[in-house]
C-alpha cells in the first residue's frame, strides 16, 4: 500500500495501517530525536510521545505536506518542550554574539585528515560543538544540513519564517565553524 492509502486507512481506524506507518517512521523519528537531545532514553521517550501524538491527531493530518514533515514538526515540538523543562542545562546563546561573524582565522579544510581514527576525532569534535547549540538552533541545523530539508521545508517544520530559518542557520553554522577552528588550532 502507498503511504497516502496507509494514512487514509489509519485515519479510518485500520490498526494494521497505523502500525505500518509507525514501523515506516520508527527509525527516522528516533534518529532525529536522538540528534536533537543527544540521549538514548530521551530520544526513545520523544519517539513514543511523537507516535502517541500522531495517533491522537492523525485525523487532523490533511495531507498538505508530507507525513514525514508533519512528524518532524511533532518531534521538534516535543524536543523543544523537553529542553524548556531542562532549564538547568546550559546552552550557548547565539542571539547577540556578533563576534562569531568577525574575521577569524579559518581552518584549512583541504588539510583535513582522511584516516579513520582522525575522522572519528573530527566527528566527536563536531558532535560536541553541535551539542552546545541551543535546541532551537540545533533543530534548524539538523533539519537543514543533516536531514537535507530545503529552507522552506525547514521553516514549515519549525513553524518559522524563511528569514528566521536563514538567520538561525547562519548563526549555528558560524558557531560551529568557530568551534571547529578552536579545536584545530590546539
């Protein structure tokens, strides 16, 4: 069955169709939740909350967007709600950090190592830098640069304007570039 048929059947109470939709998106939703919250248990809880929200609200899904876009929006909302609950955890604020955009020494990307162990180290450095982003910026960066959403799809998913997405993405990239430059200058 095609996805649109599955959705229609699930909206009409077909539990097998609903189970198939969950199965189709289970790994995608978990992976995205994990990328945002960086914790296995939290990602599993968010995945469950997402599918619970999907079951409760599936009849409201009108097909104006892809189901995946709708689910990403639900995951994003659950992750942001969780982040607000965890106010004790510090994130980097990028709102008024103009020194991110000053001319700084930029690492020579052509000289990046191509050996497995060094690439793993680079991955860890980047992962650590991504974790420092606030959830709002991390979500935009992940949707746009990791998941490959267009700017418009990211704006729709995050319920932001296109200029707001571009601004957050620019700030997130600048912050990450700075963090990588610091790591390579050590």
